[in-house]
C-alpha cells in the first residue's frame, strides 16, 4: 500500500512538473513572438473603438441630462415665484 502511494505521488508530481515546464515554454514563445496574433489585434482594436464610442455617447447623454435638470429646476423656480 505504501509503495503504491509513493508511486502515485511521484507520477503525479512528474506530470505536474512537466505541465508547468511546458506551459512556461509556451508562454515564453508567445512573449518572444509578440504575444497577440493579427486577428486578435484587430478584434482588440474594434473592441477599443466600440468602448470609446460608448464612452463618448454616455458623456453626451450626461450633458443632456444635466441640461434637462437645469431646465426643470428653472421651471420650478419660476413656478414658485408666481
């Protein structure tokens, strides 16, 4: 029983070490190659543009809401003075 447990630990440890070494080598190759493929760069570029457009749209909407709040407050003030 003890021998089987020791063999399982050794085998499991060996597999784990090989997986770590392999993934480290793959990550190093990816870093050296430039990291991201051209297709992924295009997708990231498109996502960035969409996020920027959303941000600009939200900024404009915020300005509109502030303008509407100002109009409503001015109307309330004029209604109170009447």
